[in-house]
C-alpha cells in the first residue's frame, strides 16, 4: 500500500519542502502588463541581446537561474537536480541554457503545464530525501513559439478571437529540504483529458476540461472546498478556458469564482493590450508563479494556494493530421505553514 497516496490522484509530501527562492523574467509586452513590478528582470529588446529568438529564450532561463541562486546565496554546484523544459523541439531552450551549469538535469515536456510538473517533481524528490535542493525551470518566447507552431511573423496572419498570446518569459524556483516556507504540501498528478477540440487556436477550450478534472479530483481527494484556498490558479487557460472551468464547476453546484483565477488572464491587461483571449506558453504560469504569486506567499497575503499548470499536448504534425488536442493539468498546493 502506498503510504503517501490520498484518494485517486493526490500525493501527500511527508516532509513538505520549502520554496527557498524564485525568479521571473519577462519581455517588453509583459513589462507593460499589470504584473510588471513582479519580474526580477525585463527587457525591451525581444532578443535579450542575442542574435535569434531561440537564443533569447535560453538567455531568459539563464537569467532566471542566476537570479534564483543569487537570492538563495548559493552556487550551481549546491543544487542536486533540476527539472526543466520548454515548448521548442527537443526542449533546446532548457538543454542549451544548462549545458554549462553543471547541474544534473531531467528534461521535461508538459507544454504549459511544465512549471507545475517541474515543481511537483522537484518537491517530491526533496521530500523523499533523494535531493537536498532541486530546481524547476521553464520558459517560452512569443516569436520562437510562433515560428514553430504557427507561421513566421512576417507572414502577417490574422489571429482568431480565441487565440492566446504566447508569453515571453521564464520562471525558476528552488526547492529545499530546510526552510521556513512557503511549503509544498501536496501534489495532484493530472490525467490526459481530450474532449475532441481540434482548433489549435482555441487551446483554452482544449485545456479547460483537464484543469477541471484535476482541480475537482484534488478537492475530492483532500476533502476540501474551493474556499479552503485563498487562491486556485490555473496556468494559461486564458479568458475562454477560465470561463469554461467556472461553468463546469457551476454545473456541479461548486462555486469557484471568488477564489479562482488564471495566469493567462492575470499577466496581461486585456483592455489595454491586444492579446485576444489572454496569455499562454510555458513562461506564462512560470513567470506569474515565480514572480507575483511567490511574493504574495512570502508576504503572507496568500497563505494557501493551489497552483494548477495546464498544458495542450499537441504538435504541428498532429494538428496538420487533424488530431484532437490531448491536455493535462498538474496541481501543486503551496502553503505558508506545514499542514
């Protein structure tokens, strides 16, 4: 019998690890949004001083990693493991940014769920005693994602109203066995959910059912109500996906609107910035969590949040072949006190 399983999908961390430090990096558009004051570094140059967008994305990861280590007063050699990934083929942003770091590396692909997936794995690894310190890191870049998933920017293709704007950003978090919090207390691993959505320009609708399933299962496993959290936040559903999640919970008679938000809605000002249905990309939830949300936890403005990273697990090839979009959502509860 698994000692630390709770319900169907939730893992209770016997020794809740501390998030020792976190850092968020953002681009020009992100620096003009409502969370501008919560980035550790931003750049008005979309290439971050590099000669390509892909190199710019790996530079963002490098900056995030350096900022986290500086805050913690540590060197790269003090970190036992890092879990990192991104949206580009073969996760080149992560592997290239870490090739000189000397940190043992597990590469991940969870699409926009990567930050929550990495944080979950780092926390479980530290809680189990397999590492003293572990990191989670990810990134995305608007231009590199457009080049890979859609059309070259010079093509000038129109964006549908359901489309989301890939965030140019990165986030990194350091988890340790010792510390005063905030603590990662439970992890709810997501299942693949596919409701048949085929429109690659409506990923919020594709991911929303997975987010709903994971949040609902987490609440059932822990025998909690939404109001037991100060905030339940999904990663990158945007305004359309957020509305679908609320409608699904309303159908169940479980109101979540007073405690629920989405990183893709939070990071941009939809009235002032032309982002259509909101933000997306691995860097969206990573930057919001490692910047704004982590600081709210540190300052005790939030005492208990459920961070739910959702990802659309499609590829350009699967889209071209008419496949639907399988999605996933992983949930991580973070609390200022050990529970």
